[in-house]
C-alpha cells in the first residue's frame, strides 16, 4: 500500500485503534526507505515541522521511525483526521520528488484500490 490512495509513496491507509473517549490512532503508509534515505538535516527539519505544525496545532502525537513504512498520528478523533492531512502535505513538501497528493472522490475508491484494498 506504499503507493496507495493518496498517490506516490505516501498512501492513505487507515490504522486502527482508539477508545470510547474519542481517542484515535491512525497512520499513513509511506515508502519503506523514504525516511531512512533522507539526509540528517532534512530529517531534523521534518521532525521540527511535525512538532510545530502538527503536534502543537492539532494536539496530537506524530511518530515515525526511519525503517518503518508508516507515520502514526494519535489523539482526538477529529484532530487526528485534520493532522493526518497536514502530515501528508508536509511529507509532500519535504519529498517533492517522491510524494504527491491527489484527490480521489469517495465513489472512485473501490475502482482505484479494488475491493481488497478499500482502506487505502
């Protein structure tokens, strides 16, 4: 799902999690080597932007590890949905040559992803 629903190496796969209190954990699928091959200064800037522009603004927690093909977002259900979109934008800014965002109308998801990958 690394090149799934949103386009390029940044996919749109949904994670599972959450609790009755309105907390949710979600994730973005990314190319397995997207973070591990990035130069250290770029990663420091990315981490700072995620803290300032996502974690602080939406009051969520963003987790990413260099060899993990996903970026996790955890927090309030509504905030996670907004933060997830912001993470997509930031990743496409930092990795313009490997990430892009495209809008797919909900009615086209089954056609693009197929029945088995509907959760992209």
